[in-house]
C-alpha cells in the first residue's frame, strides 16, 4: 500500500557571494523520503466464524453447486474463463523499456503487480523502475517473469500498459478487489517458486533518493539467497519465508549470520561468505505487530506459504471487510512464518527502515479506499483474526453482522476516491510548486558556482553541511534536480498512510 522521512532536511539562509541571492538550501538527503508502515490496527479484538458467510460457488453453467439459485462466481472459475494470456504482440519500437529475454523460461521469481481504479500512471513508473533495475543492477542471469492484474482501470489504460511493457501473464477485469487480485497472482498466474508483490506503486529507490550500494542494487537476489537457505527463526521456531525490501516498522531482533557460503541467484561467480539478516516475526502480545511476517508491498515470498495459509478473504461474494484484507492475511501468515530484512547501506543516522529499503511507496494522495476511520464502514478491527483459532474468544461489534458485501464496499471506495481527489488537489499543487522551487534552487547554485568550491560552500552554510564530502557538494545541484524530477514523493506533504499532512477532512 509508501515513503522516507527527511532525515537531514536543512534550511540554510545565506547571501551567495557570486549570485548575490538569498536562497534556502536543502541538504543532500533533503528529498529522501521515509515512510514507516503505520498500522491501522490500534488494539486487538476478534469476530466469530458464525457471523461470516461465504457465498455459493458456481459451476461452469452458472448454477450454484448446492442447487440454490443464488450464485456468485469464485475467483478460480473467473480465472479459467479469462485464460490468462502471455502478451507476445509487443512492437519493440513501442516499448518503453525492453527486457533482455522475453518471455522468460523457468523463472526464479515472479514480479507481481496489482493495479486498480485508473492508477496506471503509477504502474507505468513502477514497471519502468523495476525492469531497469532487473536488467541493469541485479545479477544478469536472475530469471524473472512479470504477472499483472488490473482492477477496473478501463480498456484504454489497460491496453496502453499491455502495449508498452513485456508482461508474461496479464488479466484485466472490472474491479474485483484486493483479495481477488492477490489470489489470482499468487495461485493462478505466477509460475516461479518465489513471488515479489509490488502492487502498482512500489518504486525502486534509485540514485535520486538513495545511495546505490552493492547490496541495494542486488537486494532482490540477496533476499532470494536468504530464503533459499531455508532459515528457521531460533526464538519462535518458525520458518523464515519472506524478505522485506520496503520501509517498514522495525519488528526485528538481533542480526543473524548464516555461516555457509551463499551463492547469489542469477550470478555464476558472486558468493557471499555470510548473509546477515534480521528476523521479523509477528508477536501477538504486542500492539502493532500484525505485519511482522507479511505485507502486500515490496516483499519477496516463497509461494509455498500461500498454498499453506490459503486464499485472502475478501473476494466478491465474501462477507468480509475490504479494509482488513491485508491485515487478516498478515496475521494468518505470522502465526506460522517469519520474515527477514537486511541492511542495504551503512546506517549512521539510525533510521533502520530507510537503510533496509530498496523500494518506496509513491501512491500517497491516490488512495483507493478510506484510510481514516471516520470514512470507513464498521471499523471492527476483529476482522484481522477471522479464520484463525483466536477469533471465537473475543467480542464483536454489532455492525459487522450487517456489513455490506465486497462489491458494494468497492463501489463505496470508488465514491471515496472522488471525494479524496477533490480534497487532495491543493496538496498536489503545492508539491508540484515545491519541485519547481527545487529546480530553480539547483539552477541558482550552479550559476553561482558555489558548489565548485566545497570549502567556501561549507563556510557559507555552516556546520549542517560539514558531513558532506567534496564530491557530494559538487554533485549537490545535480542531485537536487534529480530529486525534483523523480516520481518519488518529497517529504512534508503526505504521511506514511498517504494522507495529506496537516489536513484532516
């Protein structure tokens, strides 16, 4: 469902000797945004199974299997009829970015995308970023496939994506919801043993926003190397089956080192003697730990966990709360498995979330569902525990008995998107103005030539710039311009849930 906190945002005012202009200068990390995943769970309560019903499954003729007339198609029937297609008709001249091998045979990892509600502009940026990353940064022989589900963006937008990118498996449908799309990707479309969930708005952190360390550049291969070693968390005894590459809450413990040599997947000669990672496990005794082992965005998983845990609840026909689809699945995964993270750069500032991330959320302000409780239908957080041994022991809110079906909830979500866009319009405009201001600042510094004299630069702007190397100072205007032009969000406008800062509506 994001991005980085500005760790070193510095506003310095000085008279520039050469340009004779008063400017405000941001530090080299000014636009590195950081977003720790804020959990929507504040405390734990449960709902009973008897109060949740699943609609009947249709046979191929459209009749309910139990003989009744009420019938809602299951995901598997719709999948079979859609006949997920391999897109081979791309004209190379039309491609935005070309893959080295397409289609890929026997891929090791499936890059899985779920777009919704017309947000293909975000998907376009995300696809460009990940394909460039896989082709240029990750080991050359790391085989990958791409699977994509689009929920209701409209034929024109869907066809644009299909014609501009090489995608092995794709299906475009009306909006069937988060659960249907994720289940289709994990169970029916991907063929690789590992899957990386990217939704439509988890963008690789390139040089505009993050240091391009070796470990960040091969972070997907690094995650795979950890998972392929079949590690077990010693404290809980749970297998580690997931690897997070996003800015996350810091649900982790001391670093663990695997002593055996580990070959980097996709590389014939790269090995690492020890793989250091931090186990991340759910703790049901601690508030906010639901997402310890699973998340929908920028995370790699062994696909076996989906077969073991089962489908996500919240497909059309389910009586389930759409706002708790991810939280419920995270809890169910966390009861059996753990995840892991690794440091991808030296973390001098102590911001582990950013130092462990290679992907950031760019969807702030474009939310597809309400993310404030006052806009949500029946905020009964007990939905998190549905389908587990815990839910029967807790009280439930009366409103859950009258919760509308998923299709109705999705229609209400679409109405909220219009409401949300109206209120966020001014914020997007201010963010746009800030980007233009940054471009102007970069131009002013370049014209003054101050960045070419690091000693004078530090003297002008004081101790805040003392940690910058001479090279950093010389590249300062260029980096600022790249940050301004980047699809990555800049700080000060959106919180970690994509809501406008200092604006409550």
